[in-house]
């Protein structure tokens, strides 16, 4: 996914959330898979989460050694299983711990810039995230703040508060990156203008739509052609097999297929087989068959147009 983002023009790619404890205790799978950085990914940020400053320092050191160009601390994840450990958005309840985590990562990173990603607050109307962001910039010395201006309890619902983001931009001297609800180029441009942020972070909006980065950078004005979508999905299959090996890739790719097959308006039978097939070569054949549009009339499938 990071390679894909960079291919389509993203200025920075960020890893999935990586447990600082898993790095600290040298979990084999975490080190083997999540700390493997491809040369074409740079610049790349490794995002850590956790609730212990000493462990965060250790994890940051390992991430830096693995080749991270930046280290990001997740202080915005709203998922209950993360919050109940004291990590993610729960850190808004404990700003002193949040500051200690940032300082620990800075110390462990050995000069690698440390950024934070956080929500505006826990509940609607709560500004604890805004207040913590200011302290992280002014007291802890983080290099940038990625700000999702929606309460953690809102998840991905509700209108982001871009005015609050603008207030943060005017308050701190470090770059502010706005995120949240940016599922189209129009939405991202509106957020960029309304917030005054230095950059936009595209997350779920890029899933199955890496061309969004090209729209935002002015490289593309039209949606991808059908054959481009098919070629992109085949590229994804190849990269997954390279990275994970065929057995794991076969299972892992099942969450990717719907993002592309929906855009291609693939027949239900093809979608179903992609989700059930355990063979990557069969999956490739099914995907390739979608290069030509399928004509559908009342009563169902009638053949290729």
C-alpha cells in the first residue's frame, strides 16, 4: 500500500500501527514484516502506539534502525481494544504520559523527526486533543502534528471541525497535517483551504483509489480507465505475493478485492469467487477477465459488450 501511494504521487507514506511493545520485545513477525522497508518507499514514516515511555523509546530506536525517515506516535486511534490499554486516543486523558511518550520517542529515534497523530478530543465538544497538540509542539518538541478534527467517540462519522484545525495552525509553529473524511479530491481540497493546514493526509479514501494522489497533485484530471484499474489490482496481487508469500497473500488480498471490483462493477459471481479462491493464479485470471466491461440488462448478466 505504501509503495502504491508513492507510485501515484504521495509525498509521504505512513506504516500501519506498530506496537512499541512488539518492537521492544523483538516480536519476530513484527520485525520481519512491519519493519521491512522497500527502497522505493522513502520518505516513509513508521507509526508506533503504546503507553510506556521507556518502551516507546526502545521501539523508536528499532524503527529508526530499520530505516524510518520519521517516527509517528498514534494518539488518535478510537478503537476500544487500543484505548483500553491506555494507548491511542486514550492518551488525551493523560497528557503527561503523552508528553513522556513523545520525549521517549525523540530520545530513542536518534535524530529522526518524531510526529504525532491525534483527534480533537474524546467526546464531541472536547478540545483535549487541541490542547495536547499545542503542548506536544511547544513542550515535547515534536516535528509536526497530524490532526483529525473529530472526536474519538464519533469514529469516522460527523463533520470534521476545520476551523479548530485552523486555530491549531495559527497557534503552533510546527507543520499541521489535516486528516479525516477526505474520500475525494474535492473534499481534500476543501479541507486544505478551510483548515490552512500544511498538508492533507489521505487514509481510507485512498483504498482502491490510489489515483486520488494524482488528482491532488495535478497529474490527473479524469478517473482511471477500466484497463488501468485492472492493471493496478494485478500489480497489488503481485506485490502482496512478494511481500507475504502466496499462502498469506491469498487470504490477505480478500479485503482488497472489493475496493476494485466495486469500481469495475464486477459480476457477483466473479466477486464471490475472488473471496473464496485460494489460488492467486486463478485470482489473476478472474481480474484480467474484467478488463472488458460487462453488459447487464434487466434480468441479469447477458455477456460482454
